[in-house]
C-alpha cells in the first residue's frame, strides 16, 4: 500500500503459465519478477503521460549543493518567454526549493520524502496528478540531492542531467559511476570558481566520458552566466 | 540507503505471489553490477520483514557476474564495473549484457 495516499498500486494480473513446481514440492512458486517492476511500470506510465502531453521531462540529479536549484532559477527566468515550464521539487524536508522556484513565477510542487533518499516513479505520478504540468512544455524534476540512490530509479524522464560543480573534485564521475553512466548530459557548474580550486576541467570531462562515452558535457556558471547559452541551446534542441 | 526501497520492493512482490501463506525461502538474482550494498541490504531486510509473511524466510541469493560485449570489436568479456574497458581493444564503448539483474526468481511457502 502506498504510504502517500493509501492507494494499492499492486497489479493483480499475473499468470503462472509455466509452472516450475516439482512434483514432490507443491509449495515452490515461480515468480520471475523484477524487483523494480512496480517502479518501472509507473515510470512507463509517467513516460506515456509525458508523450501524450508533449512534455519534455528532465530528471536533474546531483549531490547536495552543486547548484541544481540555482540553475533552475536562472533557466526559468531567462527562458520565461520561450518555453512553458513546470517543476517538481524533491527534498527530505521543507519547501524552501519550491519557494525559490515559485518566486520565478513558475508552476511548482514540492515532494518531501521524509527519511527517503530518492524520488521514485510513484511519487512523481502523484505530483503530476496534483499539478497538471503545462502541455507542450518542459517539466524539470529536481531530485533529492544524492549521487547514489536516485540512479536506480527511473521516473519516466526523457533526459537525465547530472550536475556537478568545480568545488567537488574532478574525480567525481569515477567515485559515483552509476549516476554518470545512466545520465545523458553532465553539467559542470561554478566554472567562475576555477581560479580558486585545484580542479581540472579536462580531467573531469575525461573521467565522465570514461564512465559514459555517450555523455554530453556542458560547462557553465550560474553566477557569471558563462556557458548558460549552451545549456539553453541544448534544452531547445531537445524540445523541438 | 536505497537498499530499504529494494527490500520493500521484494516484500511487495513476494507477498503478492505467496497468497497469504508464510514464506519459507525466497530466491533472488542480484547482479554484481547493481549498486546493492549487501551489508545494508541485510540490515534493511531484518527490520523490514518483521510483521510480514517473510518474517521467517531465508534468502537464497544468486550473484550474477557482469558480462559485456564490445561495440567496436565484438569481444565478449567479464566486467566488474560498468565502466570497464574491452579486454580486446580497450574501447569503453561496451554493451552490458549481464550483471544488472534484480529479480525475485521464486519462493517456497511453508
């Protein structure tokens, strides 16, 4: 039973058409079911919803403090006239991030996971039911700040964007390979701080591409604005 | 910490198939490339099964080794990490064909 709303999201249709039961052991039951089956089912449902409404859904992941919310604030403000945005915010506690997004004039809903360390497809489904995101627009899902757990959970997104910053070390992709392996775009943020930190952009990009050769990389600074144009171009290319 | 979510997922699947009967044993496939930390998994399991049909169940866990195929030279090889290079040509353009399983195979009820 879902602790959020009490709904029972179990499917009750399953078949035992191949029985692996041994004649002498009737109590052996074949299952052959993926553990993340429920999540993947709901993720597919979310994905179908996004396709039907022509919504570009983006799952933003990173460790806490790399600048996801600030990136969103800049993006939502700069592209206000160009694209229709909606945002789902994920944090353990508070509505602080949703408040910041709300201040940009963007439709936003906050999910608080409590002790939970990642968003899952079920939570996103509930958020969507409540918020009615803009059709033909872009939905940002800002995941809980955590470079480990969110990697395993498909939310139904079209693109997964991993954000890291130059204050986090250029070996970050090697230390958290699953997140970089499952992402489509890596944003390296806070490049205005490069003169002050022992961070090599070349090494960071090489490490990221070693984990995932297909990963695109954009370097930018939300503070100075450098590189934001490339991020906006990427967004617009994915939307069309 | 997501091990608890995984354990809850297993409990949900097994409860559905056990049809109200207490469970004696659960057989799982856990691929070596999944990010499941077994110590955290065991801790989560012990707590999460209390009061469920799986309270007395033992676990039969099959670890599935990682395997990949190189998209450049076609070599098949074993991998320990998702980012390992091809043992034939050292390319990182590989396709993982085994090792990411996270599956409830079967269960035995009392």
